[in-house]
C-alpha cells in the first residue's frame, strides 16, 4: 500500500483533483438532496468554487464534502451513484481518448497514464493473466472507510463506462472486492457489478474475463487518439508546475467555447481578477488573450475534424463562431484552405 507520505510521483505531500472531477461528486450530492451551501461550507473553498475550471482541490476537500453529504442524507451509496453517473464526457480529453481506443486494455492503460490530471486520490493498475484480468485500486489515503465513496465511484465508473464503450450492457464482472466493510444495502452492489461482491478484502479489485479487455472497440480512431494523447502529455508535464496566467486562461476559454465566443470579462471574473490585470499578466508571459482564444479554437477544431462526427457548420458553432464567414476566414488562416476543401483532402 502506498503511504500518504509516499507521493513523490506527483511532487506533492498531498494530491489534488480537478474542478470537473469534484463537480461530478458535488452534482450527485445535490441530486441526492444535499444543501449546496452546507456542502460548500464543508469544502472550505469559498462561495463559488467551480467558477474557475482550472482550479484544483485537495483530496481532503473531496472527502470532507462526501462525509458531509452522507451525514446530511444518511445515504452511504453516494459514491456508487457518482460512478454510475460517470460518462466519457465527464473526463473531457481523457474520456474522448477512451472512446478512440482500439481495445479495453488500451482504454485502461490510457486512463492509468493520465489519471493524475483528473484525480490524485489513488491509482488504478491493470493486470492481465491467461485466465483473468484484474483492475486494482490503491488509494493514497490508507483508510478504507473514509475512502469508500471514492473507491466505489471508481469501480462503478469502470463498470458503467466499460459497458458503454463495448456496447455490452449486460456484461458481468468476474469478481469484485472492496477493503471496506459490507454496506447495509449490499444488494445494490450485487446488481451493478452482476457478481458476488466481497467486503473486508485485502485489496480493492475488479476481476474481468481476459477476452473482454482484448475485444476490439467499435469507435476506434487512431488519428484522433494520437492528437489527444499529445495534448494530455503536455498537460501532464505542466501538472506539477505553478499555474500560469496563460494556462488558467486556456482552461477557462476551453470550458467556455461551446457557449459562444469566450469573453475576456467573464474569463477574468472566473479567475478572480480584473481584465486589465489579466492582460498585463498574459503580456508578461509573452502571449495575448486573443492568441490564446485562437489557439484553443484551432486545437478544438482539429479534434472535431479527426472525430468526423460534426458538419462544418456544427464545428464552427462548437468552437464559438456564430458566423460561418468568420469561421471560414480563421480556418483558412490555420490550414491555408477553406474548410470544405481541406476536409475533402483528408
């Protein structure tokens, strides 16, 4: 077991989680009837914790919020519900990369590699033997009962997303073991994992038939996966460095793209600063707000092109262009040809 002090992999004494990951737990707690103000009070993050999508939160913030939610509702299955609500889109580029993988083995390896971008509460690892495949979860906080909601969310997410990716919605797990004690309503767990669930075990572990992890996936897209992994590798390298104005602005612009052209005033507000101060900080780093917006749009456009699921008009709208003519001008500047001509050459 990895001790709390043994987190040199992340360069931190304690790990943290992304804003989007914490929000997935927060939203489920609200769905379960929790008072949002009481949850935020338990989190001790200030009144608007999710305004800045680049913000990260300590592991203790997640666990304190979940403990508060259980106390407010008396529901000990909140973590399980969080995992059942997980979808590839919950994990942004990691989720899209998962959809683009060729096998479940590749999905699990991609997830393991980029987990720190989403959460640093623990680490999963895939082991494939001739007769069985195992997904192990090793939390970095060695307290099975305190970690129980997160552990259950992790494995419920594997069950739900795995079935979604393979289109095998009735897939049974070969086995499921938890280190924490048996809950009062264990039949919910039996139903979700469709196998015998063991509690008080030595390891948190899911067992699968080995054929399942090797089966081809229907939406494999090698070109898109390559682009996404390059982006994720870059983010992984930046994870242990201090957040810059450029990286914070990038995350905000990326999150706001689908809602229209990102607005400087709104980005500055999300970052709890003024427009003037944000411009000055970006200038010191040798970049401009406009340049970040255009680079983020081009990056998103490239993903949509390789994904091959949206029309040209839909791509324009998805990256914040309300007018087709403006998108066409920008596209020609990026690729040297109008969208229809460029896409036809692919």
